[in-house]
C-alpha cells in the first residue's frame, strides 16, 4: 500500500480483526506476519504486511497482553 492508495473498509476490518486476534492469542511475531501474508483476503495490504517490523509486533503483543 502506498500513500494515497485507498483500501476497502472490509479489507481494513479484516486486517484489524486478524491482527488483534493474533496479538491477543500471544502468537510469535513471525507467525503473525506469516498469517497476514497468507490470508488472500488481505492481498491489498500484502506489501504492508511484508514490511511489518517483528520487534514492533512483539511490543504490540506485550501491550495487548497488559490490557
């Protein structure tokens, strides 16, 4: 996804749901990124998913666990 690109709301909802569920489940960052990349419904965000920083995902997982 590039600046100015629009993504369908259903795709964004799917992304947010998938990401949050995996963070809540305490999945490893590598597994989270791999699952997002493997989901065909998230294809419009494939480039974004591929660029996810594993350390950032680990921090997000820790923050979600504290909620």
